[in-house]
C-alpha cells in the first residue's frame, strides 16, 4: 500500500463529518482516490466533493440566528 499523504486539498471525510467528526482524508496517487483512516471510506474526488456538498446543506443555517418560531 502507498504511503499515506495529504491530497492536493484537505478534503474532509464525508462519512465522519456526517457524524460530527472533522477528519482530513488522505490521497493515494496510484489509485487516484481519497480515503479515511478512521472509517475506511474510499472515493474519487468527485464523490468526495458531492458528499461534502450534502454536509454543507446540513449545516447551512448553523450560524444563522432564529428569533421567530412561527414559520407559517
């Protein structure tokens, strides 16, 4: 197996991030895929970006303050 190295960009593991863990993924240049050491998630760059976009959707209102709760 290849030596663990950080990728070009520090992508977050989408599987861990959905469980509120913030872990960077490693990049395997031979296989051209990203992988997580904690949960064994493996995926291409496109797959990782797509699933990280789902995580952004989950936390889109995290910094927004809600002062009204009558959403009618």
